[in-house]
C-alpha cells in the first residue's frame, strides 16, 4: 500500500476532514496500519493543496497521486 491508496480510502470515508490526524487515525483504525506524523502531514498537505487549487483530473495526478504514490507504507 502507498500513501495515495490511503488518501483515496480516507477521502471515500470522509472527505470533509483533511487533517493529518484524520489520515493517521483512519490508517490506524480502518487499515490497521501505522503511519508516521510526517507521512500524515504530507497526505494532508497534498489533499488541502488539491482542494484549494485544483479540480481537474490532471491536477489530482500532479498534486496528489504522483507525490503520494511514491510513499510506501
């Protein structure tokens, strides 16, 4: 699993809370996976950046999918 897959699962569950704590809690509770605070912060930063600055499929790829796919959990 990579950070983008975690992002997708957490967003499908609750797209209103983009905090690092939410991503960390989701990984721990729903996926039984520990992620570091740095990874949770990166996922949160990408999610917030995409929410605030992009809404197209290319934006999703460049702002979220590509950087997060490179982080293995």
